[in-house]
């Protein structure tokens, strides 16, 4: 189970301010904490909403360089702009993850060229210029198209994590079900790895942490390979440990017991 | 409980089944449609707005209230329009997500909130080019134009759309007001691109539009 730490995201107010003010310590501290809490990758999103792409290109370089100083964990370059992506990948070097590609205009082949150049694992979203299909069939169809176009460029399906996109349950009460079924079918029919941006599901509802961690367990139950989440949330990380053990993915319950001894498991 | 309180309650509780019966009953008893709307249903929606702002009600419940209002309006709208009443819909809102951006959910919530508050709403969809906004404005003649962007990379398309609207002189004499919103969009950005209004969330958007139009 690959954990991507989501906290360095400039749509969060505190991070936005830190990026705008170039507060190195704040960003480095968030990176360090997520590393220590067990994140395998650290997501970096510096979209502060200035509306100026030059600014975002510079901010990405700035953030990647200073995060690299404090963690050995690879980074996930989180952007919808090719230029910002390139800036991040250049600053990081090979092995960063690309978050994300889709079938929207300009977000497939050009992004994949960069992924090839910098040897990136890739998160792919089933979106087109017409939007995100509401049903499982539609999402499967777009995912298939993305995979076919990538394979034509010589990519192996092992490079990809497909994220079916969990819409907020508050807005669409079938969203949880559609996302779970999409995850299952991406795995079974396309044979690809999967990931989800976990916290989207609970947007607008009370006690979000409860929904988030329950949903994670359900998704892991249909074979989820990765999740973008808050690794400082001990309850969610405890659920990861418990679920890995309960689904035969933790030999001799080794990780579970190590987490227990470190005092990381909470009920 | 009075009829008005009952009407208000159907909205607060999201009683889609009950609202139509009750609206019909009120009309049969001789109540004016604008009274049913204004004093009954809208006062319920105001309570919903307040409770949502106070974290006492949540999005799914607000949506259900909005749908309930929608069902009631299906009965009331033809009456309000045919009788040429003074009280018409509060205004016409044209909504779209800007070019390059395919986000739909936030805009749909905004649509629902405006409809629920008595506005007529035209949703021109996602990934809408500046020219398409201009054409739609000419066709539908709204008094409010709402734009959504959920990505920092598509926010500049908002600025371009504002320019295109001004380029066609559609905002001359304050005939329309432009409101922008979406997760990364800030009030400062709204000012910078010369939008008239900024909505931090769907209900806030309705509030600032009402203020700008001098309603309530």
C-alpha cells in the first residue's frame, strides 16, 4: 500500500500562505512530519491561485528543492500545467511521481513525454474535455482510452495508478459505490494499479475523518494499491495497518505489531 | 400551525412528497402564489441557509431542500408568470465553468442554491470558451453571469472571459454583473480581473448577488 502524503497542497490556506511568503520552515516541517508518519511519497501542489503561471513554475522549483533537503522520500508533482510539471521534475530529477494525466486536451501525450524523460510513475484520471463520466462504464471507457494511448507510446501498464475520482458523497450519494466499483473493474479488466484521493469523498459532511478511514478500508477491500491522504491522521494510518494485516498483506502481522510497539495504533 | 409555517417546514425538512400537496392546498384555499412563495417557501429556505452557515445542516440536506423548492416552483412558476405579477423571479443567472476546466459539482450546487432562492438559472455547462459565454449572454440576457474555475491553470480563462464580455460591451451601464467562484479563486483575484462579485461558496454567492441586486 503506497501512501502519498497530501498535506503540501496550496489549496489549503496555511500552505497557500507559506508558499506565497516563501516560508521554508513551514513547508520543510510538513514534509518531515509526513515522512516520519509513514508517507511513501510526498505530494507537492503549489497552486496558490495567483492566476500567474510564471509564479507557479518558480514556486514549484522552490518547493521541490527545499523539500528534497529534508526527506529521502520521492515527491509527487501535483499540477495540471505542463510547465509547472516540468519545473518540478527538473528540480527533482528522475523518479518523482506525476499527478496527474487525463484524457483532457494537452494532458496526455505531452505529460507522458515528460514522464518518460524523468522515469515517473503516473497517476491517471478518467476525465475528458466533456467532463468526468458519472457512471462506472464511462469511467472504464476513458481509462481504457488513456491506457491504449499510453501503450502506443511504449508505456507499460505497470507505470500507472488509475484514480477513479471519488466525488463528494454529500453531493452524490451514489459516489462511494461508483468509485468502489470503478476501482474493482480497473483492476480486473485493465489490470492496472489503482489509487484514490481519499478526502474528497467526505467533503461537506460532518466527522470527515470517520468517513475517510471507513472508505479507505472498503477501497482496500477491493484491492486499492495506493491512496493520497493525510498521514498525520493516526486513525487513518492505523486503519491502513489493520486492513493490510486483515487482508493477508502483512506477513506474520509484522508491520501491524511494529506500529503497535511504536505507539502508532489508535482505536 | 399556520399554513405558512407548514410550507416553510416542508422546505426545511426536504419533504418533496408533501410540498406539492401543500402548495396546491394553499392555492385552493385562495392564497396568492407570491405569498405562498415569499412567506411560506422562501422563509423556509432562509432557515436552511442560516442552519447551513452554522454547520447545523449539511450539503445533502440543503440539496434536498433545494429540490423540494424546485418541485414547488413547478406549480407556482406558471401562475406567477401568467398573471403578470409584480413579483417575478428574482433575476436570471447564467452559469458556466470556464474554458479548459471540466469541473461540474460546485457549479451544480450554485445552480441549485440560486434556483432554490427564486432565481431563474441557465447552466451553459463546462469548458465554456469566452466567445460561447458572450453568445449565451446575448441569447439569454441574464442579469448575473457566474463563472466557475477549479484549477489555478484555468483561472486565467476567467480573466479572458471577463475581457470578452467587456469587449462586446455587454456589461455597459451595469446591465449585468459578473460573479466568480471556485476553490482556488480568491476575492483579490476577483477584483484583479474586474469581476463585480465573488462567492466564497454557493450560499455566499446567492447572498452577495441578492445584495448587489438590492433584494431583501
